[in-house]
């Protein structure tokens, strides 16, 4: 009894202490409490994006320096294959950097979301998805964006080149343009990322974690010598060894990044959808094996749709139209060829197109120390040609952009606007012609709804009739009750009168007696 009294006293004291320390009302995080978390999120996300750009710039420097070093090689085969060697090795380095940063960015995004302290689990998941998608989007597509839209755009011209570290010229595209290099870059990154990250890591990492946890359990928990060891382990023992289920966010993220590879630059790599289909056929079986043999059974959660992933897919779909329009207009030579054939060609053919795209440069205008060394044509050459639309050296505005440059630029921008609006119109038209729900199913749904409405109206009408009958019955009962009360009241009055008469006669008889 003393122990029980002491326990109650301790519980009472702890309850008072909890009320004093926490207060009667629930504490809520204010804006000043959340501000450090938001500031940390903004700063770290900006730092991670700059880290990605730094990695891309580092690969650019590698390409420039390696190309310069291989160009001075004494081996003729090495000098002739400089561009292929530099492109292949740079893409492999990009792929390795992307795979490493992807794993880092996933952990950082989760930590940044936790320090924000979201109110609900749904808010936590949405913020985590947005942060992880932003970081992985920049990480996966930054090298491809560079090759598609920035490489070869800021190299300058002969006599006024742009240099890096005061000794290395900015890299240029191949004589045929950057479209082929963009195709190589996209294919290697896409296929390598799908093969290594989406397939090998999905099976290998859960197996390694399972093995590590099994070894850890064997070390921490000594085996007990009993008779149960001879029996086969139960199913829950086998399931406990498996890796815990962490959600479908990584699976969705793989599909979203793959969807970006397929749609954003499909104009430069038309085989991307085919490789994505083959990868998905393989990954379906790998995911099935992983969910059955490597992961614990997931908890069921009810969801009406895929959530924020739909908005991300819709945004990528709209962005892909714009990016493909710029790839066709800016990266490829489609617009310059079209302009030359219909505006500058004398016979409507492509004969003379290469000569039309080359500009003149006077070799005497080269700066001191930048002339080619040991050139066999140094004494006889007066003019050289380079790929650009610029005024010749004998013009008043020498080396300025020519009229052809501005005409081609305006045609490129017009094509982008026309292509974007045409694709958007066709998408709306197809959406209207082919609805999400077939016509027969929508009509069946309308019939079912009308039948439900009629059924409910009939039920309500019957309820109304029943209520009216009850009311009428109550009124009739009330009227019959009032009539009976009146009859009883009249008989009671007559009874009182007769009683009074008999009492008067009785009293008169008594007095006479």
C-alpha cells in the first residue's frame, strides 16, 4: 500500500511538472522559429546548385586542357582522334560525378526537409520531393544543357578569342555542329545512369544492407542454445532480416528523370524512347524481385492520385516543347539551311551553303604571339575563313555581325514561337478529341448518376408521404381526443349536478328530522 501511495504521489508531481513546463495550451512554432530552417534550406540548395555548376566547369577545363595537350602529341593517331577521346572521357567523368552527387543530394534533401519541421506527413513528402527533384534535375541535365546551348557560343572570333586561365581557348563545336556531340552526351549519360543507378544499385544496395544488418545482429545478440534452433526459422524472422521499405519516392524519381531524358532532348537522340522502354521492361522484373525478396512488406496507405508528381510531369512536358524547339532552331543547322535554300540560293538547292556560312578574316590582324607556328602557308595566305556570319575585313564595320546573322536569328526565334504554339494547339486538340474517359463509359456513369438521383428522390418522396400520414394521423387522434374530453366533461357536469341535488334533498331531510 505504501508503494502504491508513493507511485500516485510521483505521478501527481510529474503531471504538475509537465503542465508547468509545457503549459496548458499547445506550443506552436512561430515564424521566427522556422526562419533559421528556411535560411539553411535556401543557402544549402544554392550551394549545391553552384557545386553542380562547378563540376560542369571542371569538366570543361578538363576538355580544354586535354585537347590542347593531345594536339601537341607526336603520335599522328592521337592527334587525329583528339575530339573523340576528349568527348568520350569527359562524358564518363560527367556520369561518375552525376552518380555520386545524386546520392549526396538525396540525403541532403531529406535533412533539409527535417529541419523545416513540416506540420503534416503530406507536407513533408511534398517538400522533400521538390528539393530532391530540383537538385537531381540540375545535376542530371546541366552537362547536357551546356553542350546544347552554351558550347561554341562564346568563343569569340579570330584575332579576338575568349581564353580561360590566360592560355586556353574556349572549346568550340565540331565543324558539323554540336548536335552529334549532344547525342553522344545524352546517350551515354542516360544509358549509364539507367544501367548503373536504376538497375545495379537497386538490387546491390539492399543486398549489402541486408548482409550488414545480419552480421551486426549476429555480433550484438549471442545465440541461445535451445531446442528451437534445430527448427526452421519462422516467416517473421526471415522478414525481419529484409531491408525496411522507405517509400515510393525513389521509384517515382527514377521515372521522372528518365521521362526528362526522353522528352527534353528527344530531337537530338530519337532512340531515347526505345532505350527507355527496354530499360523499363527489365526494371519491372528487377523491382518485382526487390519488393518480394529484398524489402519488407510495405504499409498500405490510401491515396487518391500520385500527388505532386503529376504537376512535375506536366511541367516537364511543357518545358520539353520549348527545349526541343531551341534544340532544333539553335543547336542544329535546320534554320540556316532552310534560310539559305529559300532566301539566298540562286537555284533553290543547298549548293554553296558551306561557303555562305563562312566569313573572311585578314591574317595580318592577328595579335602578336597568336599566329600559327610552323605553318606551311604562312607566307602565301592573306585571308582565312571561319564559321560565322560577320562582315569581311574590307567592310566599314569589319568583323561585326552581318545582315545574314540577324536574319537567321530572327528566323530561329520565329520558329521557336511557331513550334511551341503549334505543339500546344495540337496537344489541346488531341486532348479534346481523345478524352481521358471513353464516351460509352461517361454515358454509363451519367446513367448511373441519374438512376441514383431518381432513387434518392423516390426515397425522399416516400419519406415525405410517410411523415404526412403520421401528421394526419396525429391530428385525427388529437381531434378524437378533444371530443372524448368534451363528452367526459359534460357527463361529469351532469354527475355533479345530480350529486348536488341529492345532497340538498338529503340535507333538507336531515333538518326536518
